């Protein structure tokens, strides 16, 4: 009886929001689906996900209302729909590349900073966020560097989805020898391993905007009355190693077209105690300013932003920007 219940629960998990079966089905459909029918598939997929992902929908809406305090609840909900829609678009673009049924074009903004990064002799930290299409971009970057690029990922929530993702990433690593993935599993001393890789002159790409599972968070004031929860680990890694840190963000410009924006390296003060350190504020500002400018492509489905009631009431009209 218990075994039967476990099997039923496992199948439900595989069919759920974080399961592997929806991804497998979408990949099979895309192999035969003409490109001009993609909007139909994406629209239906987004609607189902938007309805079922109640917790994630509320988190995105809350983040948008904190980011833009003058927005009404309806406008924030519509904004959340745009986030889900763009996520679906990038998801399908990734599947097209993975299945060999399509490709994407790239534009690089901040080419001088990209060249600076590529020509560095020491190990560097690449600070990015959950935007655009990280999975497509990372192998592309790795092929243009003369050393290995290590990316850090959180494990999938569902075991079968994790197995699928590991197979996909292994195939990617075979195609791109300079690309490697490390999993942020609790208790695996990942920080020590990343520090060693940086000391050896490798590049390490970290997403600085996701606080999930057992990740230790920090709260930073990004503007008066607005606080942002960020993972501590990436900032501590950059400060402890002294490695140059280049903010690099990926956004979707249009149909199968992505933009890579590379900023100059952050100047981080020496580490000191306290969550309100100058380094934390510089780090958080790099993430928040890009997320606010490209809010409809900020694919964070956890509550990260909190605004006080007084700050919301006194918000400036400029906060209406979209």
C-alpha cells in the first residue's frame, strides 16, 4: 500500500510544475512543430503554468509591487503574466537549441569589458542573474575564453528532473570542453572548491539573485524603504578570494535574439561585519538596477523584495516606469 502511494506521488511529481515530464513532452512536440505555431504552444503552456503556480505567481506579483509601489494589484498581476510569458519564450528557445531545431543570435553590449574579462590572467567571478537564457549563453561564453568557465546551479526539486538536467548538461559539456557545471548541494563545501578554481585561474559564474533551499540570505537596502534578499555566498566568495567580479546579464531582445551586457568589474571594499556593508550595497545595486530595468525578464519566483508601508505611500511618480 505504501509502495503504491509512493509511486503515485512520484508520478504526480514528475507531472507537476517542477517535474521532468512536461519538459520531455515539450521537447518532443517541438521536433515536429513549425516555428509559426510556437505562439500557440507557448500561450497554452504559460496559461497552465500561471494558473497552477500559485505560490510563484504571488511571489512575482509581490516583488513587482515592492519594486514599483505605485502599481495597482491588477497591474502587478499583469506584469507577473509578462514575466511568465517571457520565461516560456526563453524556455522554448532553449529547447530549440537543445533539440537542434533552432538557434539564436547574439548581440554584445560592453564589448570592451568582455575583452577585458577574456584577457584577464587571474581567475574571475562573473556575477549574473536569473534573466534571459543562462543555459544557452554559458556554453557560448566558455567557447570564447581560453580557460574553463564553471557555472553554479541549484539542483532540481524533483529527482527525475534532476537526472534529466544532468544528462543535458553532460551533453553540453561534451560539446563545449571549456564549460563545466557545479551543483550547489548542501554540505558539499562548494565555496572551498570555487575558491580553489579561482586560484587556478578559472572563471566562475554565479547567479546573485536566488535564495532557495538552504542558501544563507542577506538583506540589503537597495533604495530608501526597499530591501532585497540575496544569497551571501557569491559576495563572500568574491571578497574572500579578491577575484575581479564582472557583472554580466543576458536579456531577450526579440525573436531568437539575445543581448549580453557586460559591465566593468565591481570595486568592492574590504570585507567587514554587518549586512549593511558598502560591498553588499554595491553588489546588490548591480543586480537590482538591471532587474528593475528588465523587470519583465527577471525570472525569480521567490519573494526577494520588501518595501515598508511608509516608503510605499511616499513613492515618487518616477516609480511608474515599466
